[in-house]
C-alpha cells in the first residue's frame, strides 16, 4: 500500500508507542520494508520513545524522594524491576541524542541540511547512526557533529571531540572525513577504526581494524600524513609533531564499545587512562618508578576489584584522596 507523507507522520508515533491497530501495524511494517532508510528512521524513533518513557519513570522516582524528604523519615528500599533499571540506563545513554534525532527526522522531511550533535556523559557510552548508515560508537565525554544529510556534497564530513569507533558505510564516490583536535583528520572510503582525540590531551591516536585510512596533520606549516593498514595504530603528539606507529590487535583500544576492558601487556599509564574514562575518575601517580604492564579482561567488575588485581599482580597500592577542585566532580585516586 502506498503512503502519503502525512499518514506516515501519524502512524509512526502510534506504532513506536505500541498503540497502533493491527491494520496500522501492517501498514507501517510494509513501509519499513521498503528501504534501509525507513528502517533507520523507525529504529531511531523507537529509541526516542524508550527515552521519553524513561523520563516518566525517573520523574516518578524523584517525586518519591522529595516526598520522603518532606516527611523527614525513611522508608524501606523497594526492589526495582530489571526493566526499570534498563530504562534508566537507556535515558542516560539516549537523552543526549534526543534533540539531535528529533531534528534529524523532521529535517529529512524538508530536505534542509542542518548540523546535528550527539554527546555522551562522563563514564557513559552510546551509539548513533549517520544518514549514510555509518554506525558511530561514542566513548565517555565525547561529542560528534554531523550533517542531517550527506546529499549534495562530494564528501561525508563529521567532527569528533573525544573518542569514537566508526563502522563506515562504503561509498567509493564520497570519502568519509573525520576532523579531530589539533588540526588532524582521518580520511576513509569504508572501514572500521577507532579514534581518540580529546581537546585536553596532546596526543591523537587512530587504530585501524579493517580497511585503509589516511591520518593527516599539520606540522611546521606543512601537511603530513600516515597511511594505516589493518592492525596498526598511529599516535600523533601535537606538541612536537612526532608520530609513532605500533602493531596492535585493536582489542585494548576498541573493547570499550562492547562494555569490556581488555589489557594485553598494557603499561600501567595506559591502563589507568582507560580506567579513568570507564569509571569517570582522576588518577594521580606519585611513584614514578611504577612501570608494570598488565594482561586481563574485565566486564562488570567494580573499579576497586580491578585496582586490587593491580595490587596483587605488581604490589601497586592505591587510595582515595581529596581532589584539588572544591566541587570534587570526579573521584580522585592516588597510585603509589
């Protein structure tokens, strides 16, 4: 059955909310099967409705807390169903994308290209699907700016602040460009790779998993580039323009997107950097002679459990300390 645009706009919200009739559901599902673009739109709208429902749940919890405070007494903790916890987690993951996805859906209807932005909160990760079906996973405290459509341009260009893993949809006619901090950029056709480029870090690193990429940067007023092959990682130091090329399986650099921490003979400094992003903490290493390396895989373990592993494996001690900032927005841990 053919659909007019206004019919779709009416039926999609009912479908995603779960209140569509049997006939409406069949019509929407028939429309979904017409193209990958239709499937992407519905998938994103379902994310929005999940997040919106989560807001209702969280507001209810906040109201309960306020009532307890007013009454000045405690009540017993109630059990929280697994789906309620899942919804709360979904809110943290998807709410930063809420405005962007809504804008993207309605902008596409009017063929007006706008810049959208996806962000993650500290200690959280999420993913976003770009207009060309490229999938981008964002790590803690990262943001990605991208256009609502790549049509009418000979490039697919996005801007990254922080860390992300890209699964780029192949398009031989449109190169995919990622611009990052310190005037560096990555150019690809279709591939999988990880980029770490935080504004407050001098190093920019790119790890190639599949395909081929060109990593380019400015040094001494000249443009330079490094061509990566699968299993290679380049680290660019923006303070002196130096680059270092390493061989790697990519597991340590990309495991974060799957909710894992994988150390493979990883130096202590790099291990602490990975943990700081995952658990939103600040590490201070006061013993400069600690140069141990670690191997192991962690999933849902608490940070204290991992630090105890360090202690047993290499006699590395740790303790919580007061941070220099009065607000103490992040937990500070001393390694000694």
